[in-house]
C-alpha cells in the first residue's frame, strides 16, 4: 500500500472506515492495487494515491468536470509525453523500422487490433484500443499460449446492409457489433466506411453503402447509434472523397465545392448531426491539391464549425506519409504541424519520425502550445469516455449466437430479387436433389479483403444453407466441386500470403469444367438449377473491367450450358450473385429465369439465401446503386482513376453532382437495373398521397398508404424523390429526399406512413453565394418503389427564394475544370 501517511484504513467488526485527508468515509470501499498506485472507489468517487500535500490531484477527482481534469492532466505532461499522445502506439504485427508485417514484437492489449493511443501510467492514462472494421470486429482469433478461440461475427458487408433500407434493423446490427467490440476489450471500432460509389470498379465499394448521400448518411447514423449504445466508439471513414484504391495515398482529386458538399460530404454531415460518432478518420487522398489530413477547411471549418462535430479526428494509417505500393516504403514525410494544426488530432499508427518532428516543431514554435493542447484535449476526452478508462471488465465472451441470428436476418432482408420470371421463386419443392453449379456455391464469400475482413469461426455456404433448409443437394456434383474448390482455394490463399497477405488482391477461382453430358444428366434428375457467380475485392486495388465487371468466358459458358440443358427440359435456372460490387448483367440475364443478389452476406450467408430461395423470407432488398447496361454508361467512366493510367496522381470529377441515378435519370441513359430497384414475392399498392401543405414554409409532410395486394406477407421500401425548379441553378431531374420501410404487411394489410421534408431537402449548394439555397417556384414529389417507378405524385410551391444555410468558402480549386451540366 502506498502513501499510507495520507490514507488510513481502519477495519472493525461491522465496517471499514477510510480516512482521506481527514475526511471519514464509512461506506465499504473497493480497493485495487496496481503496479503503480492504489485505486479506491467509495461513495461513487474514485481516488488514487494522494499527492505530497496529502490531497487528490485535480485530474483524479471524479467530482470535477472532465474539462478541468483534462487540463490538469495536460499541465502535468512532459513534452515527450505530449508528442507521444499525439501519435499512436504503433501497428501491432507491423515493424515500423522495416515497414514489414511480422509475427514478432508488439501485439497490443487485444491481438489483431489496429493500434491505440499512448499510455501514461504515472498519470493513470490507459491505452484506448482501436480495431477494424466495417463488417465486424477484426481481431486475431488465436492467441499465444491460449487454447480459447476469439472469433468475431462476420456481418453482411456495407452494401448488403444498406440494401435493407431498414434503419431500425441496421441499428440492431450496430448493437450486435458493439457488443463484440466491448466484450473483446476494444474501445473504438474503425468504421463504418461511408464513401460514395462513384464508380462500380472501386475495390472497396463493398464496404460502402451507396451512390446516394442521403441513404449513406441515414444507414451510417443508424449503425453508429447502435454500436455506440454499448458505450464504445466508432470512427466513420474515410473523410473524404476516398473513392478509389489505385494510388489512394498519392491521388489528388479535383472536385468542385458543390459536388463535395452535395455528394461526397453530405452523408458524413447527416451522420455527424444524427449520431455524433466518437471519432472520424481522415482519408489518404488530397482534395484540390492538399491532403485531407492537412485541410483546415475540411476538418475544422466544415466538420466542427458548420456541422458541430465534437469528437476526435485521427489519420488513416500512415496517412500523408506512406506508399502502400508493395513493398511498403516510406514516401513523403508527413507535415505533422499542418495535420495537427488543421484539426487532425491523432496521427496513426504513430511513427518515431512523427514524434520527433512534433518535438522539434514544439521547440521551434512552429507547432504552438494552443494547437498541441487543443488536440491533446480531444484525445483525452476520448480516453475519459472509453471502457478502458472506466476499468470495464470485458468478458472475452460476446453473445456470438445471438449476433449470428442478427446477421442472418440482416443478410436475408438485404437480399435483392433482380429477376423472377414466371414466379420461379420461391422454390418449395423437395421432390429431387437440387443441381448446384459454380465454385462459389461451395465456398461462399462472406466479405471482402483487407481491413474490412473479419476472422469469423465459420461461413455458411450456399449448399450448407440449402441443406439446413432441408433441401437435398445433388451428390455427384457435390463430389466433383468440393475437392476442386478445396484445392484451388488452398493455392489461392498461399498466393495471397506470398503477395501482401492482408492487402493482397484476391483472384477469382476458375469455374470447374463440366462436360455437357454431365449437365444434361442433371437436367433430367433435378427440378431446378442454381449457379453462383462470385466476386471478391478489397483494400489497395480497384477492380478490373474484364473477367470481373464483365463475366469471364468460363462463367458465360457455364450459364449457357446449364440454361440450354435445363430449358430444354422445361426447367428453371436461378443465378445467385455472391458479389461485393456491381457487375454487368444485361448480356446474360435473359438466359436465366431468376437472379438473387445477396452481395457478400456475412457468415450466415448460405442460410440467408436459402431462407429467401425457399420463401421463408420474402425478399425486400433494394439496390443502393445503379447497374449500368454497359460500363461506358457510367458517368465517371471517362475519367475513372485519373492520369497517368499506371500510377495516377490526378483525377478530375468532371461529372460533378451527376453521380449514379442523378446522371442516368437526368440524361435519359437506360440502366440495366435502376437505383432503388428490387422485386418481391407479393405486390403492393401505393395510394392516397397527401401533402400537409401546398406552400412550403419550414417543413412539410407527405402521407401515403401502402397495401399488400398479394398473397404473401412482405415489406416494401417507400422512396420519396423531389424535383426542384432549376431556373437559377442546374439540377438533376429528381433526388432521393426521404425513405422508409414498412413493417411486415400480411396479405391485404395496409400501413400509412409519413415522410418529412425540411428546408435543407429543398436546397442546392450555390458556390458563388456560399450557401444552401432553395429556389422559388414549383416542386414535384414522386413517391415510388424505385427511382424510375413512381406510384404517386404531388406538387407544392415555395413562394420566394430561401437561404437555408450560410457556409464558409472552402475547397478552392487548384486547377480549372467544369462540372457536367444538364
């Protein structure tokens, strides 16, 4: 026991009396000895060792406001400790001197976590542990000298979650994720990822939600609120405009202020205002000539001053410093003073050179005390609210069984029925074994690679899910596929290990060659055929056009041969798309009878798909992006990735605000499947649209009734699109401004819903006026079930121009270019 001259403990037969600085406390204390000090909790107050005057230091007195305690802490820190706190503790499993992954050395409190903040034991400041990722907690399932397993749940990828259009369900997913974060001893989850689907070839689109900022923001806010309800934090990312992986650390994106504010920042704005994430991660790329981690207009003016963000900003790992081109090599030494001064409070994962630069700049005066103390305050605010600081006794036993049920439900609800000719699905007959084709049917892809990956205990394949739903699987096909898939996957994993491991670009396994006689025999013996097409991608590289966006020759041959054989016998063919991003469908979709799109649905994926296939769950997923007929129809196709082609350093977002459906619908470009599209096993009628007013003032509501007119219970997504006057400002033909999902409606059941529009929904950003402005004139509301399927329309007017919100001039262009206009 330490400092006994200032702390006395007297035990009697009835109670323990603790005397601190002459004050007696007669409630039973909780006394904990650590390596450095004694901590006593009594009457709701926490005390540690007293100072030399026999009193508590201010920072230890939990009765005081946190801001006062933090300032006392900062005043007691040395410059070396301050510089250490502004940088992370390193990246577990990564040697910062050689820039190579290693199995030796520092592993952190939670093996497999991405890093954390600096610990100062003498001041009682613990490490705040941060860990990937967007589809679930990514930690190591195995630990040295420990026979226990520490698997986490692989939830559906971001695109699949957003495809539910169900914010209540996504909040539940967040609660389940947060349970695992907290119970495995992690303080902050590095997610969700919420960049915009600017182009279908982005390698990390699977992590992100949509091409639309409203949907992105609402889904993100729901999952952030769910995760943080556990008392742990999130780090929404990548702020901002990290919309490609090729040379992501060196690309300079030229983007107009209007496109930034309306498309690429709007989702972040919604999440900040509706969920207040504990942290935000700045992106690797530059915007208009300056790294995002060095842009004060982005990180302070817009994020904090205009939006009211209250948390901490951290850099992406090695942001502004490292080239991720293999092998890992230092690139440009980051300007730590510019980053910290801009409001990027914490430099991750923390490099010795960064710490030294901070010390040097503090000494020279380039890095002011006010900036250092401001950034330290935000870091310590995060520490103070963390489970680590509050000595949470994590169990290492989250509720994995319950969380698996959540992921199964979410994956099923996010599954999209793209095609269903002649009511091919649901399929209920179990007279004969199912003919299952495609290598991915036997090895489902639960999620993408890189930091968005999860180390789960299992993944339910399609054949597993169908078997669990009591369907019989053709044993001859299973006997051909299983050994082939096992052999090819082992070779693929060995290749990845040799080529970057976590960041290795995944390659597709070629389809097993089956002779036509074998396929024809299955057409005789089975009632229906299923073909799974698989795709994977991840961090560090973008997708390819050939044999990725466009199906490979072997895949086309499989679809052709199976369809010809089964259709010759009057039988149906179903394609399951186990993919992370958009692919071309127009050239082959007419050859099959039904198409199910479950995306990468997490560890329970096979069960979820089988639930939809069998009709146990009625599909209600909707597309969160547009499927083009051909890649060249994509508005960013001509300037995708930037120039020069091999290692682009500059990319111009010439399409401006015309991203996704805003482009297709405004310019009359026909898509394969439009934004918001998705079929059901039942039918819905949308009627009785009523507006609360015909003349807009501050807000208005639209009331509409949805009725299930079919024979099967189901859910429908109701989408509100707004067309605004464009006399003064160029506008898309219509934009999503509100949405909701019905409850499960039984056959014949109706539900009346209310959708709300506020002033910001009417406004466009006018750069010359530094303001969001709603133009006077006539507005049109279209209520429907996709961006092209309007069911009810109504109009209202705005009598005079409305300046909704004034902003600060930001994001000055570094080169001349013009946005696309209608």
